[in-house]
């Protein structure tokens, strides 16, 4: 603030003139006695001085009050302007913080919903597809590549799925748990920006042709479940710290979800498959037979059922031993799988008995299948099969067709079983069709 705001020169000049005027009057009175005594002269001079002082004081006080008002008003304006600037600055900062808070809340809500959706999926293929779509959508990236451990006792990571890039393009990109890249990523346990942290490794050349920027591990219970490789962002921007944090959270959620899906898959497989042969078990066979018969009713297409039995299997177990007999059952199960179509249902019915459901196969088609399967078993060289009465391991088969041979599910099974016993009673190593027996 300028100096003339605090000093009023006109007031000072006025005071000086009043003092000079009072001095002149005092000198005048002193020089002209007018017959007055010294005491009276001093009294009159004092009165003049007092009057002059009162007048000067009132004028000076009024001026001081006016200056004070001016200074107060000026200072208040300055302070008000300063405070307003501070308030405006703080308000803008609060707006920015509020927007950031809203964005964070939205991200957390979105992440919570993502976690609910992903953890609710128990089918591994569906989970993987949803996971990769979520990553692409949330981070706005061009491509992702996912590797997973398929077998617990292997070190190799298997290419499971890609998005935004063809599998053929990454066919040469393989990973082992012993690779330096995998070890470094597993040690860090979080996403790694390839260009910043893996530049010293020879394997980095694998990523240059794929336009990949980030690699992150999927870890559950201190075990590596897989690797996720992320391409560049659609807008060309680098990965931010927020991107890395979101990727870490989603990947941790998915690692648990993948472990759960695999556990669910194993439990489901145990519940519907035979432990020895890995074929479907009797319980699941009955469920599928019911479903296929209902479907046959809707589509008005035929359905054939084949039941087979290993000839003289008790003799083989007695002569060679039950472990060898179990091995024969496993080998027969593999032959059945290779002989059947993908749409056929192959199951172990119990002991040395097996069943095959042949959807949309009529009597002639069932006969053709039975003969082909019988020949495949006959030609296979089993361990010490020469101990059998015929010198080889063979099977007998019986088949019935819905709706020609049966109108109900239970009836279809019974009649296929009757055809089987007819084949066994006719000399074994052959098949029998129920309709032939009926005729």
C-alpha cells in the first residue's frame, strides 16, 4: 500500500498554521500590555492555545477517522479478494477430488460386479471367455493371450485362448515354468511391463512380433495357474498405474475362479465317470439314455442301444490276475471311444459290461457298428490273451432300437440285454439284434 494512504499532508499543514497563528497572537498580547497583568496575559494566551488545540484535535481526529475508514475498507477489499481467490481455488480442487472419488467408486462397484459375475461361472471355457472379454473391455486393449497349466505334473503352460489375435500367430510362443521370464514374473507376483522390466532377457524377442506390452501371472495358493499377455491399448496410451491395479485385482479374482472351476470339473468328472476306465458310469448312463430317448420322441428319429460283455473274462482274471484284467478293461474302453462318434455315449455298465447309446442310428446302422467294434476288439493284441479258451480276447454284443424294439426306456435296456445273452449263448464273439430274436 502507498505511503500517502497513511499520511495526510493537508492536515499537518493546517495544524502548523494554527500553531503559528496562536504564536503570533501570543506575541501581540505580550507586546501590548493594555493594562493587563502578567497573570491575565498568561491566562488569555493559555485560553487561545487551548481553543486552538481543541479545534486542531477535532479536525485531526475527524481526518484520522476518515483515513481509518478508507484504510479499513481498502484492506477489507484486499482481504476479501484474496479469500475469494482461495475459496475459488479450494472449490475447484474439491470438484476435482469429487470427480476422482466418483470415478473410484464407479470402478470399485464395477470391480465388485465383475468379481460376482466371474466367481459365479463354474464352466472353465465360459470363465476364460468372460475373463478375456472383461480385460479387453476394462483396459481397452487390442489383444490378449492366455496360457494355463492343464496338467499339475507338467512344467509346460498350454495356450488356451486368444482374443484380437489368431492362435496361429502365437503358435511358436511357448512357456515352461523353468523359463527366466516365467520365474521373474512369478517372483514379482504382479503385472510386469515388458519394455521396462524384461528388456535384458533374450526371450523378449518373442513379444516384439506380437505387439505385447504387459505380462501378468495368475497365482492361486502360491501356485502358478497361468500367464496372461496383454497387447497395446486401442488409443496408443501407455498402461497407467490405475490400469495395473485393476489388472492385478481382476487377475487375482480370476485365478481363484479358475481353481474353483477346475475343482468343480474334477468333482463333476468323478461323479459321472468310472474311475478305472474314465468312461461314463452307470448313473450318468441312465440320465443320458433318458434324455436321448426323450429327444428321439421329439425328433421322431431312431435311437439304438448296444450292450456288450467281455467273453470269459473271469477266466482271464483267474489265469493272469486282476491287475491284468483291469488293464484289459482300460484298453477296451479306449477302443470303444475310438470306435464311437462324438455324439455317442459310451459307459461302463458294471464289471466287464459296457453300454453305447447311438443317437439317430437305426437297426442297420447299429448292426454295422456292432460288427466293426467286435472286429476291432478281436484284432487287438492284449497281454497274454492266449490263456482264453479261444486264444484271444473277444466280446459279445446285443442291440435294440427305439422305437422299433421298445417303447419305454426300461424296456429298451431289457431287450438289448436279452440280445446280448442270445449272442453269448450262440457261441460268443458275435452280436445279436433284438428284432431278429423277436422275429
